[in-house]
């Protein structure tokens, strides 16, 4: 990447305490520059608005008005901005549900240097810009098998954008681990604002992750069990908050702490996340033993996947990632996708739109609607379940490779 192509990181701050941040960003190949005046910022944005990320320090007096600079940065097209707040400052107000997606983030000072760098890098990715290039990839992507994780594990499901089928795959993975291999599984819906687990499994309860807020600092087994909602398949679920107003009250560290606590109670903790690089998502990815990245063969999804994998390399998360290509029989060829993202596809899942829609409408995972594996999508999902479980692939003659397995549950109306 040439210097002119690099995203500009504009630091609106007069604080010497942020000198290390400027140096750290530059050391990572990011074009970080101090902005001494609002006019200087206006001139820089005139030529680089579409390739700029801003860091706006509000913690001390500065030569410009915070409100004026914020308006400057958010004139269309808005510049993704990391707002630095004093420790006791009130949080930023969340955007209304029908508002356009915000690319803003905020952090409280003092904060660890690595956290600030990480937040800036995450904003670059969320804005669809490129992080500094990694060493060039070979013409063919080597096969690197993710480490086999046995025993209790946290599996984080992550999609680089919405609409890739992440939640559908997460619910089928959880059900498959129970039904095909007799595992004890909890499925945690950590897509806090727009979680779909309750819909996809047809579960109804006022109990949710938000129920643990009052006891966030003293999680124990009995408290963790009180929020579980059981599905007839045997999967235990922790649902997303039923009221969006509760989301802002959830401590940033709570989802990751809950995931790690459930590891002591279950064989597998499957976490459905949100397609963002918010702090709580980054903590979940860091806590996970295995990260299942779900993408689709379309350019926007491939581009976002490449950015996520590049950031994952910088964060030392790449080695525990498993790449799943959903709707694999449509769009760009697998070989081209692998070359673009620099990683082999571990599991391909065919497109089965009508079957998936039917399953969602009935609140029933595909694996339970086709218990004998007559359809290709069922067999593909079973292959993913086997890889995560570290077991042989299931045999679809009504039996499983697992030595002991409960019979596949199905609702009475399926016959």
C-alpha cells in the first residue's frame, strides 16, 4: 500500500499524553497526524475525507471547539471518529434503531495504549478501508488446519457483515453438537441489539443476558443456570435482552466473562456475535478457543472478510479461526475467494434459500427438519459440527459416529 493510499488518522488533540498513541499508530504503518487547528482539519478533510479516521479528544481544553470539530467530522460523508472521554463523563447517547449505522466509537481516558490502537484499527476495518499491507501472499494459499480443540471450548461465531447467515449457522451448530455428538451445549446470543436466536429457536422468555447485570461481579453456577432457557433439542440458550434499553446497561466485559464462566458448565459454549468490532465483541473473540468466521461469495462480504482476517493477524487471533463459506454454490468461485482473503475455506455450505426460510419461519434449525440428512445443506452443516467437535463426520443413515447419541428430536408436525 502506498503512502497516498493509507487511511489518514487525524488526531484532534493538544494533549502530550497522547504522543505515544501517535507513535504507536505510525509504527503500525498508519498515517497518524496531529491536527493543530480546526482550519487545518478542514483542509485535510477537503482531500482525504473518504479515507480518514479521526480521534477527537474531549478531555482537556483545546484550540478548537469540540462541538464545531464534531460537526465538521460528521458533515456528509461522515468521518468515523473515536471520541475520547474523561473517566466520569456520561456515555454517548445511542442512535435510534431506525437511524443510519454509526461508525463512531468512544473510549475513556486514561486507557491502555494497545486498547486505543485496537479501537482505531477496528474503525478502519468498519469503515471499509485497508489496514497496512501484510507480506504478499503466495499464488496458492497453503492449507493450514486450525488446531483441534478438545475438551471444553468457547466457539465464537463472527460474520464480517450482516446477512451472511451467521445466526442460522450458529443455531444449527449448537443443535448439531447436542444431537449428533451428545455434547452439553449453551448458545449465548451476544448480538445484543438485534439477536435472532430466540426467533430461530422459537424461544420465549424474559430471562436474558441482561438478567446477570446485577451479579456481574459475582457469577456463580446457580446464578448462571437461572438465565438458561432450554430448547427441546437439548440446547440451553442465553437470549439477547428483550428490551433494547437494557443493552446500554450491560457492562462491556460481561459477555466475555459469561462465556468463560459457562465453559466450566458445558462442553461447548457457542456465542453468536454481532458484525462489528465493538469492544465487547473484541473481548469475546479474545476469550474464544475457536472463532468461526462466516462469509459469502460476494464482493462486499469478501472485502470485509479480508479486512477482518488482516486485523485478526495483528491481534494474534488468526490461528484459532475457521473459515466457513455460506451459499457456496453461488457467486464468486471458492478459489478466487481464498486467494483474495489469504485463507483456505474450511467448510462450504450450499445455498438452500427456501429450506432456510422455512426453518426460520418455524423456529426450527435445518438439522432438525432433515434429521436423515437427505439434503446437501444438512450434510454440509454436519461437516461443520464434526470439525468443531473434533469428531468423525456423522453418518446420515440414521446413526452417528459418536459412540452414544440421543435420538434426533423432531417436532410432532414433521412426521
